[in-house]
C-alpha cells in the first residue's frame, strides 16, 4: 500500500504488475472486509475508492471469515472460510525459472548421442530472450523424447517455474516426474511421484496435458484430457503436493460426443477467480468455430463446458493456433490466435476476457499483422510469458530458418492487448550450432 493511496503488486524485477488505480488519495487504507472482499478506503474511511467487487449476489461461495493471501508465486488471492479461491489479481509471472520476475522459455533438447537436456532461455528486461543455458542434462541415454509429454508450471508454489514429464515405459507403465526450478536458473534432479503399473493409463498419445492451478491453492496442477478408443473423452486432474509431486488422478467431466482431434486446448484463469480453466477452440463445418470454457472447480475438477465465443465464418481451423495469457494486464487471461493465411500473410487476433465472471470473451480484434513472405508459423515454436516483467504477457518464439540458423523472437504486449513489432534477440552463431528439429519447447499445454 503506497503512501499515495495506490495498492500495487510489484515484481522482483521492480515493475508494477497490478494496481488498484487509486493514486492521488494519500493516507488511504486497504482493508479485508468481513466477508473477505478487498477494498481501498479514503483516509477518513467514508469512501470506498476501489473494491475487488465480491458480493453475496455475484459470488455464491462468499461467506464470513474470508481472507486475502499474497501467494509465493506473486498473485493476490481472496479465499473464503473453506479455503476456496474466489478472486485473484492475476499478478503471478509464469515460466519464471529463477524467480527474477521475468518469464523464461525452456526447451527439451534431444541430442544425437542419446542424452537429453533442458535449456533455459532467460527473459531480459528489454523483453528479449537471452542465449540458452543448460538447466539440466541427463548422464546417459535414459530418456526418449518421443515417450514423453511435458508441461511447464510452478508445481510447488515457490514462485519458480518447474517442468513435469509424463513418461511412457516399455512395460506400458507411466510415471510423472518433476524437475524443480532453482534460484540459479537450473533444475534440480528429477523425482517421480505418481506411478501407473501395466497398461492402466494406456498409450501416452491419448493424453493431452494442461498445466494450471486448477484448485486455487497456489500450486499448479496437471489436467489430462484422455481420448479413449471407444469415443469417450474425460478430463482427469492430478493435483500437486507441497513437494511439487502429484497425487492420484480423479475424473470430472466426461463426454461421448466430443472429438479431441477437433479441439485446440489452452489454459488460463479466464474469469479471474484464482483458478485456472481450460479453453477449447472447436472446429465445426463450413468454417465455423466455437470457443468453449471448462471452468475449474474448487476441487480442481471441471464443470461441463459453456460456449464462451462463436464465429460462423472464421475460416480454416487448421491454420489457427491458440495461446493464452493476460495480454492486457487486467488480471484475467485472454486468448491470442495466430492465423496463417493461405497467401502467406500472418495475423494475431486477441480475445480479451470480459469482466463478467463467467469466462466469456469479447469479439476478436486484430492485434498484429505481417505481409506475405515474411515468416511462417510452421517454422517456429511459440510460448507465452511476461518476458520483460511489466505485468503483460507477451509471445516468445524460436524461429528456424531454412539455412539451419535459429533466432529468438518476442512480441511484446501493449495495454490494449495489441503487440509491438517483432523483437529479435539471441541468434545461433552458425547453421550447425543449434538444431531446431531437436528442440521442443515446454509450455502450459501439450498437443
């Protein structure tokens, strides 16, 4: 709480991530009210200058004895007496491996000699992406990249990004492994938690993993969309424990009419309740699409999906690539879609999350464009993150050129949810110094 009356959240990079917007009111106070609602009052206590807006009418789970908590990962969250999250200011910085307040990009690199490594491309204060450093390297041929599904998240809630790997073994068993991020920007040796014997989980290709804090406890969990061979689809949740390991999964939503192959999934807190949700862009006939919202529940499971946005003449779903992040800094995650046009041009459209509390989205608006012949989405791997620590999520990518060189790109977000021109940072020194084909970036969601 600043002396000018502004309630702010500041990153470790010393940048304001979020503000109540009440500057100019010296000696104001921030209070947690009896029901848990946060408000900023004038110096004489008679005027409410700002409020998180929680009332019994718009928040069914609101009750007395509520409280506010600044999580280790940087989000200010309101909980009720049952410990259920009700509101968040959304100020956590994701994918920050070393906890310096800047988002990073992390790859899994599959070397020719059989060993594997995690490389950390650190974010820089100007929004660029630094040259890679080795975060972890295996000692031998004990990982096979094609048998893994990987997601990035803060699984122990300490404010540093971790990597979780589901591994499929020759005896058809599975394990979940966690690589914990450390303050020096590397990863601790992995440890396993959940284990499935035999073929109880099934082929790893049928699992699509999503990372997010689905129960609002301050630690990211894993949701697994499982596409059964008989046509069923089920969402499972692996909640995380205090170590950053995972508990046994439980099922919530199940469908017999949904097609996983027609759905592009992403995760984010789209309604601002402190729990990450899942969004699915679904392909319909004649170029129509719908964006579905799977709202997370206090248990970490998911409610049946509701339509968040629809477009009857969207175009080619195959040319659409969806990413989630808080691109306008309002505390709720948005969705940016990259559309790769047949003429070779590219556009980013941004769906800005509405503050209705039900996870719907505003109509799309163009956030960035590039003429034909410049770049193509198929030649890059994109990861959202706040790479300059200003409270707005950006888009970062590695681009692989036909001559073998690679470059790191950043699209820095602006408060209106549009993006600056491409910022180019680290570039490989020679065409053979780095292999784009052997690089697979970890994200909050897998394909």
